[in-house]
C-alpha cells in the first residue's frame, strides 16, 4: 500500500489527517527496527534444505 493510500485511509476511516511524509517517516523507522529480525529470518531461509514447498 502506498503512503498516499495509507494517508487517505487514516483520513477517511479514522478522521485523522496524516501526511505522506509522516507515513514515510513511520515506515522508515519501522524498517530500521525490523532489520535485525529480517536478518535472522533471512539466515534461517538460507540454511533451509527445502525452499518454496507448499504444505
């Protein structure tokens, strides 16, 4: 979902105006905080013997 759509969603659903810049900032901060967890997940997948199988 684009920052514009997220901004529109908050405005229309919650009546809370939020700028696209604010959305970008929130997403950027979250990406930084999620980076260590994403590295762990990446390492787990790289070490897997089976990748892409549907169960």
